[in-house]
C-alpha cells in the first residue's frame, strides 16, 4: 500500500515559561538594610527581578508531509516525513542598564526555524520457526535563527567559569553555536614561538611556552564572523567553532524469536555534533579529577611529545580558560542501549502448574558505547534549567556516565 499524509498545527509551549516563576513578580529581603530615625535596623524588601508585562509563552507552527509504504504483504515497510517548524517568541533574559538595580526580565526575543526529514524502515519475516523483526530509524534536522526581536545583532550565553560565554544566538546560524578561538596546533619549539608575530614584529602570545596552544589572528568586527587579521589577538578573533546539535540521529532495533528463545537488541546514536569539555580540563578547579588524556596525551617535551596542550596550573597562555577548538571534540556516539536474551517455557509444561506463561531472561543495559569523545559521557544533554536550557546543549559539565546494568528475572502470567 501507499499512503500520503499532510498535517498542520499551531500550539503554545507552556513549559517554556520556566520552572522558577519568572512570569510573576517576586520579592526578597535580607540583602540590604537601613537605619530609621529610632536607630532601628530594618530589612528592605526589593523585587527579585524586573518583570516584563508582555511576557508570553513560546509558540510553534509546524507543517508535516509524509508517506507510508508497505511491500510484500507488509513484510517491508517504509515511512518518510518532511517537516517545517517555526518556533516564535523564544524566551531569553533581556538586557537592562546596571542602574536598574535588579536582574533583567525575561523577554520574547527570537524566532527559530527547523527543517528536517525522518525515516523509518521496518522488516518483518518468518522463516520456519524463526521470526525476524528489524526497525531502522534516522532523522536529520537543520535549525536556523531567523529573527531576534531585541535591537541587538546577537545574544551570548553558555557561560562556563573561566571560559566566559561559549555560545552565540545569531541570525543565519543554528541557535547557540559554539563561539571561540581557532588554533593552529601547539608550539613545539622556541622558534615557532618567536616566529608567531604580527607585521610589526610584535609577538601575538608573549606568555606562550612549549606545549601551549597557538591561537590564530582572524580579527573582524564584533558582530561578524571574521574580517581579516589586524595584528592583535583579542576577543574580536573569536569565531564559529561548530554546532552542539547532531546532524543525524538514528537507531537500530532487532528482535529474533526461535522455538521459545527471544533475543532483543536496541541501539541508538547521534552523529555530527560538537561537545565542549567544560569542567574536566579547567585549571581553576585544581582539586577535581582530570581525565587520563589530560596527562597521557599532553605535550611535555621533545622526548614526551603529545597532541594535547601541556598541563599547567598558572595557564598564562589561557589554553584552558578560553573557548577554543582544542577543547571542542566530536560528540558523536553509537550505543548498544539494551541486549536481552529470554526463554519462554512450553505452555504444555507450565499449564500443569496453573501458569499460562513463564519466561526467564537476562538483560544488559548500556552494554557498550562507540565514540571518540574523551569525556566520561558523550550524551551530555543540556536541556535543563527550564527555558534557559538550550544554551547549555553540548556543554559537558562532568556529566556522570550511564552505568552498565546487568538484570535477570522471571515473568509469570497466570
């Protein structure tokens, strides 16, 4: 069979209003005091933040075009969807002058357009006593900021300790892309340090040493992504470093059944996204554990060369306190999320003891993860802290790894 589908919808997103009641005026006390005419110390009650009376939830309009296809008696099935989704009135913290005296209000300040495709391929077959079920899914999404309603050209976010802001929200790019410094390897000789100078012969990195990162001068205006070198290494040299969002997300599920035995394999993965090592390599957190590559792959000397910047506490070259492409890694992964093997006893045996079905099984959750990411957990998420969550996507704040769990049990039906 072949079926074509189309749908359109518009809805509000109430959860975008956040978990901390930012759409309501709130007050606090205890931060400031004054002494009245009777020499009594009185506490002052003040607004917690400025309130925006025009604050409203986000809205989403989505169109979807799809087809469903079944072949060979529906043993082979295929589903495909193409969607366009526009989310408007995106929520951010606004900007107010410091003399306002309170935290800024939340404002509706952006529009994001998502375009993408989703596929699902299924296969069902029975060969003698063997039953086979296979399901393959894949999706691709392109997200782009199309409007910022405040009178500014971009919004920064994703502040991480000594790094400062690591993200930008800017028209023409995916929301909250990574923004930082481009590098050109490590300094492995004093000659390389001496030769890294501008047209006037002045060093770009006067505090650099062997094993430090070599930063590139690309310059440009603050509101543009590059405009040519200007002989200085400043924040104007920060540029686009990649997206925290995967280009592809997919999964493969397989179920086999044979004479009472059943085997289930569930997998999923994401591919093409960048992840920022935001905590594990920070030099200001001297009492935290470091990942093994921080030392094992670091450049120490000519006799102990490496591909990662040298470990240092002072970090005068700011290897670990500037967002740079050395600290951004490929966050792609493919995970065997569940593997289960079971056996169902014949009903001719179980019915004699009043049981209609008895199945014993053993299963493993998070059996293995294939990834080149060097943090503890490639699936760092970031959709937390309510409406502010998306700016944290792809930032690894030492996310605890998913544990491998071995389970066993008996299912009994009477």
